[in-house]
C-alpha cells in the first residue's frame, strides 16, 4: 500500500513539474514574449531629479544635508543675503532661527560672520527664510578662492554645514 502511495505521489509531482511545451504560449513559438524585455534596464528605485544651478533669486545654491534643503546666496559689494529653500531649491522654507553663521578664512585666519533673520512678508511670525549681513568685509571676501566659506545653520534641531562655492562665470559688481 505504501509503495502505491509513493508511486502515486511521484506521478503527481512529475505531472506538476512536467515538460509539456504546449502549456506555455511563450515557449510554443520561436518569438520572444513581448512582455519580457531583456534589453532595457530595470526600473530605477531612486527618484531622479534635476539639480538646479541657481535659486529663485538668481543666486548660487548651497546644498544642505543630502539635498534635504538648499540655501541660496545673493550678494553685492555691501551685503550678503541667504535664503533657505526646500530640497528642490524652488520654495522658501521659513525656519525658527534668529541668525546663521558663515565661516571663512581671511589672510589665512578664520573669521566668523553672523547673518540676522530678515523675514519676508510671507514668513510666519517668529520664523524667517531670509538672513542678511551688511558687513562689507564678508561681502568683499566671500568670493576669494582662499576663503573656503562655509555656511552653518540649524533647521528643525538638526545642524547643517554647506560649502559655499563661487561661480566664476557670474559677474558681481564689486
């Protein structure tokens, strides 16, 4: 009896596995299945996006975190303004900070400059997306190649540090 059950079990397994080519239309013809494309890469798992080259105020962008936020630097020979932007560098992000800091080297010595909150009209009370310094020394040295300026800021309790790069193709009225 056990031999009959064993043989029956093998028969069921063999028929389930089988090699009947008529059961699969993809295998019955010499044409490949159009729904299976081996010549295209698998779909991306990471959302791709463009990296903006300038902010909405036509300033240089500073990446904060892994593009969690951006800061936009706009300046002339008398003042420096930083705007806090979202990860796409398109919309203002008002933050709960009264100032932010730019550190740079001047004649090989470290200097620190504070930019104070200057809220835009659309910023909610107690928050600012714009920070300004009217220190001509900062404005005059922020583009120096040897200055290596860095922005330090805290957003929602997390510290960010962004490298400020200068676009040499951009003409400033210094």
